C-alpha cells in the first residue's frame, strides 16, 4: 500500500492541478449524481487525451482503501489545503518572484560582437516536405529485427540506425542498417496485424502502444518469431501558418497570439494553452531575429506559464477540492467515488485546456522580430510492411534475468541455467555481437569468458583474460601467467573456440581503409593474415575461417 503522503499527492494531482478555471457550483455539488454518460461527455470534450488515462490511473492509487478511508483522505486534503493557505500563497509567490527575477536578471542589451548567430534554416521546407513518403518507401523495402527474451517476456527490436546503431562498411562507407527518416512533429500509429511463429500464427495480438522503431516490441508467446506483419498510419504536417512580430506589434494580437513584451534579448507573448496531441494552432517552431534578420541562438525558454494571480490560483484549487468533498460525502461505493472524481477532474481540465498561457524567451542577442510556425493541417498516409527475424530458428535461446540466465528452446521451454547475468561479446566498433561467446563480471571486476554450444545449451569456461573481435570471423584472445604478465595474442574462430594458427603475436594494427588488411606484430616483424584459401584477411572478412597463415610485410 502506498503511504499517506503519496496518496494525498495522487489526489492533489487528480483533482486540483488545473488552477482556478473550474466554474464551481456550491449549491449543486453536494447533490451531484454522476453517470457514465456525463463522464463520456467530458472525455469527448477533452483536448488532451493523455489526461483521460492519467485520471483513471490516479483513481487506482486509492484501490487499497475503503470508501470511508477515501473520504477521510479527501477531506483531510481539503482541510490541510485550507489550513495552509498562507504557506501555499507564500511558496507560490516566491516561485513567481524567482521566475521573474531570473528573467529580469538575464534581460540585457547585447553588443553586435557578443550576439550568437545560428544558421538560418528554411523552416517551411523543414516542416512540410516528402519525408513521410521517404519513410514509407524505406519501411516497405523490408525491416529486420533481433529477438530477445528477458524475464520470461519475448521482445523484438527493429534493426535500424534510429536506435543508435550507426554502422559503416569501411570499404564503401555505406550504412549497414537503414535509417528511417520521419519529421519529429509527425505522429505515428503502428499496429501488429499478424505474428508468424516458427510453427504457428498468432491470433491474440498485442495492444500495447508501439514506438517504432526506437523501442522493443513485446510479443505474446515465448517462441521463435519468423516475421511480424505491421500496419502504419502516419499523420504529417501538410500546411502550416506563420505569424511574424516586430517591436511595433507590442500589444497587438495576430491570430490567437498576442505580443506582450520585446525588449533587448527578451520576448513574451500570450497564446492558447498548448497541449498534446498536435492540433490546429499547435506551436511547432519559432525563430528569433536581430535587426539584420540573422537568426539568434536561444538561451532559455519557459512555456505554458499561468498568468493568473497566486490568490486566484489558490482560490480555484480550494473551490475545486471543496466541490470534491461535497460531491462524494453521501456516496456509498468506491465505483461511485471514482466516477465522480473523474468527472470533476475532466470538467476542470476541459476549462483549463481552453484557457490562455504565456511563453517567455531569452535569446543570445537583441531581438528585433520573430516568426512563429503553427500547425494548420495534417494529412495521413497508411501502409503496411513485414518485419523479418535476422536469425533463423535455433536450438537454444537466452532468457536473461538480473541475477541469472536461462537457456530455453524455440518454444520457450527451459533447458538449463547459469547463476549469473551474462553479456554476449561485442566488438569495440559495435557492429558485431556474438551469439556464442559470452562474459561474466567476476568478483574482481574482471571478465570471465565462456563459449555456449547453441546445439545443446552447454557452456564451457575459456582460459582467457581478454577477448576482442579482430574481424567478423576472428577473435583475438590473450592470457596471463601467474604474475599477471600477458602471454601474447592468439587467434581463434568466432564459430567455435578453435585456435587458427600456432603463431602468438605481440600486437596488431587494424587498417580499416587499407588494402593491406590487418597487420600483426611479432618479435620486431610485421605480418599480414591469410585464410585457408590464401585470401588476405581484412577488418570486414566475414567468411568462415578454419586456418590462418602469415606473410611478412614491410611496415613503418
């Protein structure tokens, strides 16, 4: 159960976070009888759909309490708020003072030399373009994913540059992983329409919101997934409005925006309260200019600030909390209380979300004008694609936990386990990760290395103190003697812990852009590496290697 302070905070967030915009009616709140239809009406009016879910979640914070306890807490909340009026007003006045003092202290004229100028973009082209079509084309060309099991849950992770994996083939300087380019202000609705496991199709499709391609996607069953069919709806900006203000416009309202102040490096304007999701009138971009029409760098901004007095803010919250106490005092069930709390919170929010707010900006230069870019119209494109597993069906999979690791089969059935969290070996460049070699952080904060047989889930301890990728087909390994002195570098296969040459090296040089491939150093001489077919081994060599030979080269 949550503690009392947490519950009171939840109640306050639920009921009184929208200031004094509630039109309280003291004569009817005590006899208010809320119906589901009344709540549905307020939900339909709610501009910020996120709040609908938030209010429901705050209700559930009270699930462990009886009806009597809920009423007591709400009444205590109201009485404490009423009792602490002086403290509330003092704290908020102090906050307002500090905010104003902060802006006043940094408002100043700039010399031309001290102004910070940024590149002037074509904002209209940045906001309204064909990126949604490029996005559609790249998605439909095909996407691969990695499958991971974690804490008895199944996830797929799209392999794209957006998730931080920016990998280059050094020979061609081309990206291996695709980049899906979509405007930041675009909205995306992604749904799974079918899941194809290695042995069946999924009818019970997940309903969780999907943030493609950044976040892992949860899959219902603990099985190997062959592919996933997905549908996409992308809402993109097709038209924007612009409002331009100069110092001559102080006190003037253009559209829904009124310029209040423009002095030195400070700008203040009033506009409708900004909320999500995007809607007509949403402020998307803003650019501030000096007297030479050069774009100025921003120092600090504060948006959606309330411009009512602290006294009004306090009284609005107090009235709203009193309405809640009066409305629930004769209710008999938790369900009735929840319904009433949702109704009052939504009604209050619906007034507030239609109010006006103030945006404040400090720039790194003298402001002579600025342009606001606001949403006018969004259009939608719909398309579908199939995500494919980058790996084929295996005999063994890894199910990770914080303090152990389980090995499971393709149907999620347990095979064996190891009492440690493991990490599979990854190259320092980040473009290769083993599925067989793993490491465990030991008590000395060094790594112990192991090889996992993917056919039978048996793992073997390896006698190495360090392992690193030389190329996709070869690992460099080294050991130390009893005194901690390195015994040199050996080369083993990435497919199995097999030594590829008897030669033990002192060092290496990985020439990413050289046709010479990889240069190894031993006892004062340099060598290139060649595979069993006498082909030179390069940093990109990925074909299976069973044997390595060396040839001496002149290298300075």
